[in-house]
C-alpha cells in the first residue's frame, strides 16, 4: 500500500499538462489506463463482529427468498453485490429523466432507464466509428470507443486499441476524449455535453446529450473524415429481444437546427421508450443514416457500407417490427472534407423519450418532468434532437459561467476542483426521478395536480434519488442530510420540494406490521410524528409506502428527527422563505416532542437505545452520545431561533429550558479533556474518537448560528485536531480520508465493521467542519484522502461508494452521501470569503 501514498500535489489524475481544447482541471486518465488494484465488496466481518450478525443474517436470508419467489428484489441485495469494474466516466442526461453511463474509453454502460433500477451492462453495438479517406480510398476504419466485449456479434468490426497519449478528461457535466492518429496527422476531440447547470428547472430535466467531434487536419493533404454513431434498442439485457421494436428515419428542424437521424421505438418493461440518434446538418458536412442493422449479427453490412464511400446508404431498412429474439440497431454518419491545417466540428445528438413511467407495484403512473415541454405521447425524440443541437452551446456557456469561479481560484487545490464537480454526477445518476402524477382521462393519460401537494411540489415536481445504486431506497433521509448541501446550493427548489414530502410523511402513519430483521421484533412500518427513513423502494410503490428499510425500527432512530429540524433551519437560512418556515415549524415541533421521550433520565440530552439507532446502523450507541446528543442540542438552538422569528415566546422559553440543561449534561457526560467520547456508556468503545462527533456543531454553524455556550470553540478545535491526528494522519500518512472510529491509542476501533470504515460523505462533512473553524490545511488533507482512494487508488470514479476499508474493500457503490463535498464549498463561501474572492 505504501506505493499508493500520493500527496495531493502529486495527484495522478490531476492534469499535469495543458491540452488545447480541454480544461486545465478535472479527472484525466490515459485511454490505456488500468486500475492496478483489484477491490472487492464487503462480505466478511471480523470473527469478533460476526455474532451481532447471526440473527440478522438468518432473517435476511428468509426475507430474500420470500421476495425472490414473489419476483421482487431486496432493497439491499447482499446476495448480488456489484463487483469491481473500474471503467466509468461521466454519465449523460439531465436530472430525473433516466441516465446512461459511459466508460472513460467511450463505452455506453450502466443504464438507469427503469426508474430506480440499474443495469450494469456494456453494449457492444453502441459505438463511434471513424473512417478516413484519402484520394477517394478508405485508408482507415476502426471503432474508437470502448473495446470488444464479445466475439459472438459484430465480428466484422475492428477496434482501435488505446494509444499512448490518448486521454479522457471529465469535468461533469462535460467530458472530452482526445485521439491522436499521427499517421494521418489527425487529432480528434470528442466533447460530451449534458444539460446540467444550477438554478435551472427546465433544460436540466431533459433526456439528451450532444457529442461534438472536432477533427483537426494538421497535415499537408486533404482528408475526408466520417464519424458513424451506432446504437441499439434496450439496455443490454435479455428483454431487449422481446420484439416489437421498429426504427424510423427522421429529419427535424423544428427547434432551430436541422438534425437527421433514426428513432428506435421500443418498450422497456411495458413503458414506451424511443431512442433517437442524430447528426447535425451544416454547410460543410453531410449527414446520412442507416435505418436498421442487426446488432447480434456480424455487422458487416453497415461496416462495408461506411467503408465504401465514407457515408451510409439509406436503402435497406427493416419494414416490420422485430420479432421475438430479435434486436434492432441503427446508425447515423456525419462526413466532412478537411483541407490541410483546418478543423471542423461533426455534431451528434442522443435523446431518449420515455415520458410515462411507473414503479414495480404499478399503483400509480407518473410523467417525467421534461414532458411538460415535450408532451406525453413518446413521439418527441426528433424534436428533442433538434432542441439539443440548437441549445448545447447555451448550456455550455451556463456551465462555464457557473464553474469558472472555482476553476480560476488559485487558492483551491486542483484535485478539489475535480472532486467538487465530478461528484455531482450522482444528482442525475442516482436512480433519480423528477415526476408529476398522471391519471387516465378520456382514454389517455394526462398530467394532473394533486390538491394535497404543496404549491412548490405542484410547480417544481416531486424529486427523488436513491441512497445508492445498490441501496435502493428513495430520499434516505439520514444520508440525504449530508448530500443536501448540493441541492440547497444548486437546485434549492428540489431541496424544498423534498422537505415538503418529508413533512407530509411525518404527519402520516402506516400501521402495517413489519418484522425487523436485526432484532426480530414486530412493529409498524411508519409511526405518526416520526421522520421516515426513506420514501420507499422502486421495486414497490415509493411515496405511497415509505420506510422500505426494515433492518431496524427507524421510528426509534435518534438522528432522523434532529436532521429534519437542522435541514429546515439551514434551508431557511439560505432561502429566507417565510412561507416555508411557517409550514415546517409545526412539523418540527411534532418531531421534537417525539424526540423528547428519548431523554430517559431527564437531563436535557436524548439517549441512544443501546442498538445502532442512527445512520451508523451497525455501530451501537448507548446513553448520551456525541453524535446524536450534539445534533439534539443544535436542533434545540434552531427551534429557539425559529420560534423567535415566528414570535412563539412560549416555545422559546420551553426549548431554552431544555437546552440550558442539556448543554451542561453534554459537556459533563462526554467531554474528556481532549475530545468528546463516543457515548457515555461503560462499553469498550465508549471513549473511541468518532470522526463525526461534531455533527451537531457543524450544521449549527453552517446555518449561521454559532453558539459558543453549546459548543465551546476551544473544545471544538481540540476535538477536530484530535480527529485529524488519530483518524486521518494515522492511516497511510493522511492519504486515506478519515476513518470513522479510532481508539485513544490511535488504533482502529474494531467494535463494529462500520467503526473501521472510511465514509466518503462523512470525510467531506468533517472537512467542511474544519473549514468553518479555519483549519484549512487539515480540511483539504482530510478530504483529499477520500478523493484519492476512490478516484485514483481503488478505481471507483463515477461510482463513489459509501465506504471503504484499508484492505481494498468497498461497500455500496454509487452512493448519495459523497455529495457532501458541496458542504465544503458552502463552508468556503460563507466562512473563507477572502480565500474565495481572491
């Protein structure tokens, strides 16, 4: 492992040289890059930890088999974990419209077209192919993207092996791939653009991307350069051969630019979906199409068609739908003549129109938000293609304007600039849905307004994203707490809409009897006046049935209610939305009243129940704890502030009385002279050093409410320095992030599998806390470790996990919490303004 110790100044994926045409900052690797480490998912706890999992394991296995017999999957499928595949680059598409992943070599991989469900497939037929002609003869023709996945199909195609000096560069939501064909003095840059930029609630929802190929002839002879884009139906699964797919050539200029291409019309799990690939017309290029070829065949027909003259013969389409066992693919080609020392752009669009969706239970139907502008009939793909071609330049201007203040700031580390924007991939590629309800009227589905929905949900739609690609729960609230900074900073209406959904759920109860898998006890799914753990499973019916997480009875979790109060006031501090505050305050009172019952000894501090009753759901807490107790105090202080604003004098006095007692108890029970103990029990890990022990202070100060009587500044700094010394610097010289727990002697806390994990989102949140306290060097060193491990060492780019360990183990790939890096940006902008403005 020592060979992987890289100081942040020597980041292996941070650009070292300038390349004309691409940014100076981002995640950059050579196309022949291979991750040198083989990692694996967490499956085996230590022997000393196993006893705590025996009952859970037995009950989980029974539930897993029960659901399998019903044709359903577990919300966390430990029997089918994702294995290490270090291939991913920036995904494509807007927010909530379904996403397609891409590999850094150009593969189309990891499809989330079925809402909330991932297919981790690589489709061999989805490619960009280069043809070069000189003097009327084809002198080169190869597939540039990806690599051959199977020899069973497309045997006539030839792949270009990655060349030294060819690079991939990602700065989400854009990426660049640079190819050098020195034997022809030709350089190609493929620029990928998705419509993701802040404070936009229209284009950012659109299911589209553009690929702009810049071809530069640096030689002395003219070249004819053709790029062919091929694509097939489906998402790389058995269902792709269900039949009923039909392709159609289109020519469209309704949105301002002319695009010719092919629409691939098919169903995905009985939901109508149309893919459209298009080439963009302009004076100096020609666009030709191939309506159909068989992606399971040799590919010879379309390959030879291109090779013959650098363009496609539009004849020979398939006039009928595919039958059972058949798949359907299409191609579009853009051709340009390149005089010596000149360059031209060859532009392509990819759109997908899947406006009406449902979840597994099919109790309700929804329209994706983008359909407000493109309709519900599923026939808008060609028009969307024209729109993408006409507007991608405007998208790029907005992206550059947004990102430049960070990219141009010389005070910020280069790796941080990459991490900040590239971690944002999860907002769109987090199983995300952005939806409106629809109902059947007059024989067709129409968008409707649910009168029970608050106005902001009616205007800005319902938003949901998964806890993780493998942890299939929408809006998991204890985790979203960390990630929420990305929404409140960039798309605040989505954060507010999500909060209204949570508030509605707080005031509901679901008395369905549930057996909880850890304890075996039976309880109800959702209690009144308790914050839900999650808004449901896409394998069921989210929003209708919340709390699909049945590992623990989360109505007794000690962090969820606090986190609702903390986010409510934090959001108000950012938006100054008085109507929001008035709506949320009574809900906040409900959850605080519920939480008061957890103060079993009436000392002003809530007590943990001796089980894993918070986001660290395998790490037990007993009695007053630094983590939950600190958030309780922060919540009390925020309740006082909100009550003061709303002129609720009795409430001010009530919460102040509890706070005055609780803040004394917190210090007396947990402060040990150097840091805050994990909890106040007599357990063997009660004095462990928890990386997240100051979670309450972090959120309180982030929200503009520093209260030195609750969290004395000298004790805050002492704790942060202790965490840095023990949890950060003791591991790989400070290049691994922050481990969740250490013992006072600096060794790992191995009382739980989670105490010896590094949580990426917790590490970023800790770094934000350090920034707020002026510990900038420590903050960036801490956060650097998490980025380095995931994006450089373990090969987990664009699939950042919840957790990793020191022995090449990860847990839960593609996870929500790492969006907490935006809490660092929040802290920089609010507490380090001199650094940010210089």
